[in-house]
């Protein structure tokens, strides 16, 4: 089932095109239980489902940075 929220994100930067890509994903562990000879075995695997990907221009990145900096100041967090 595809998740509707994310718990991790990734930022990539393309200097040649002045673009930033934000990728949002949900990372989780999937469990598969099986019974054999009267004992239960759990085989787990780490999975990542992409939730969304956003491409931001240089101007959009500047606006987002300003917004995040304002939020941090409002919360009393010094990011410097």
C-alpha cells in the first residue's frame, strides 16, 4: 500500500540548470512471518516508497529558504 505521508526527504541540486529537486519518501520495514517446524520466523526488509517529488527553480529555492529562515526565527531557533 502506498503511504500518504513521508518520514524522509532528499535534496539534489543541478548546478547546470539552476534547479533543485526535493524527493519525499516513506521508509519502513516490512515483515514476513512464516511457520516452519513449529517455530515462527520473521524475515524483514527495508523498503522505501516515493511519496512525491518537487522540482524548484532558483527563484523558488530562494523564496523557500526565506520562508524557512523566518519560521526558525519565529520558533526562536538560531540556524547560524
